[in-house]
């Protein structure tokens, strides 16, 4: 936000769940993963929520890889 380059790249917010038991989709979640994924493959705003505690990740640096020669 606030003029950063990724503000100009289309993105989507994703929330993924891992259920404790296969086929149990009624709220018995083992953990949740939330993140924003940009069209250029960069992800930020990562949150891993395990119910009893959560871990947040923040993109602090981005180093582009050099393109390999042909």
C-alpha cells in the first residue's frame, strides 16, 4: 500500500483450510493459511492460524532472480 510497486499488480486473497479428518468439512479445521497472491507470483500477508496460536509473515525484501541465458 501507499505507492509500492505491487499495488499496481493484480492480486487475489486466498484462504486455505486443512481439516483434521478427511471429509470433515463442518468446521473441524486443523489450520488455516491466508495470503495475498499477485499475478507476478509474489505472495505477501501470510498468516498461518493453528487455532491455539497464529504466525504472521510479512514480505520485507524481494530479490529478483537473474534470467538464465539460452
